[in-house]
C-alpha cells in the first residue's frame, strides 16, 4: 500500500521529520522555488498538510489540494490557517495546545524579569569592562509587589498569572467574562482600564479578527511611561506602529517581545531602541516541548488516516 502524501510547509526538527517521513510521503514545500508549479504537479495527490502556527495554510494552498482532508498545525495558534475555506471543504484542522503552555508562560515571566532588571545590558556591562572601569551598573526596577495585568486568561495567561503570584504581585486580567478559576485575581473587562491598572501588561490572547491590534494607541498610552508591555501571543494583537512610536517618544516605558509582524525580518526601528527586549519567537523553544508538539502533529495525522478520533481538533 502506498503512503499518504503530506505537504510539509516548514521544517521540523529531525526527531519529528523522521517518524513523519517513515509513515507518510513528505513533500517539502519549504524547499521548493516554484511553488505554483509544484502544487500543480503534486497537489492532486496530497491528502494532508503538516504546517507551523506562523506559516499556516492559506486559501490558495488549500484550493490547490483537491484531496486535502486534514491540516495539522505545529503550534497552538491557527490564525494563519484559512478556517473558513477548511470548514467549507470539510477539512479537519488540529493544533498542539497544552504541551507548550508552561514553557511559553516561563519565557514571558523571564522576559519581564530580564527587561525590568536590565539583565542583558548588565551582562554587556561586565563583558565590556564597564564594571571595572565605570563601576556599578545603573539601578533598575523591582518586580515583586507591582501590578500585573494579563490580557487573555486562557491556558497560557492562567499559567503566567500563577507564576506572577509567586512574586506577590497584584494581578488583574481581561477576558470575555470573569473566570471561576481565578477567584483571587481582579477582573477588568476593558483592556484600556486593565492597562491603566498595570505596571506590567502581558498579552496572552489567541489571535483573531476581533483581537487584531487590540493593543493599540489607547492601551499603550494607558500603560504609560513607567509601564512594560510583554507579548508572548501573536504579533497581530499589537499595533506595531503605535508601539514603536510610543517606545521612541517615551509614552511607553519598555517592552519585551517574542513575536513580530513579518518575522523573522522585523521592523528595523526595533533595533535602534534600548528599551525593548527582542526574542526570536521561541517561547515554546525547549527540547521537551518541541518533541511533544511534533508527536502531537504526528499522532493527529495518524489518527485521522486510521479513522480514529483526533486528539486536539480545531475543526
């Protein structure tokens, strides 16, 4: 029996590609120069897509695959998948929730600490000889007992807030409604009011049309010249132009960012700023989590083609 053909949209670690390649026929889309010609030649045979959250699968790709049955996303975010087209075609979609939640929360809190305490600058101070020649590093700001806001108290937001509680922080959150699992934290429905209440504002929302640029000029101004914005969700949740303007003119104190519009080619204005911590979209980037994500992509594909229930269905 011939193997099922899968379109692999982006590279995976070797430990993930190995099992996928043994079970399926992988078409490595990311290595193709003429993608239109490739899809025309191989599209009629492809029954599944293995993609990554930031790469997704757009309408044109889906429509080029007449036998497509499933899109398996390596990542929790599926906003780059054209769900409307998938739904119309009856195509199943899966993602990899839960397995990356705690690692993403860990990095978000680490980013807050690193930026608030100036850790990257302090290391450069030591390595460059400034400690010996210029003395002590300039004083920074404490984190404990400050006010933290969490915009989106889903899986990741909840884990972030749990960690912040260990710093004796005053924790508030915004979501569509108060959460029964957060009785000790303050619910503030309006994101602008949440920002006004916060010294540190974490963005942990799923991305959608409704949340696009939800962190815009009003929210950023409310956070203010002493506030810090931390984004471990999706770049589209923040108006980058408004953020850059505020960072450049001091209306926002600082930011710590793991995601960007157009990444990995980010707006060069970010590179000129010393009040923003830049990370390469690696909040889930641990060996343990990436192996679990890859296994879930594989297990969902196998379950579908063996006629079993999907483990983590989106559609």
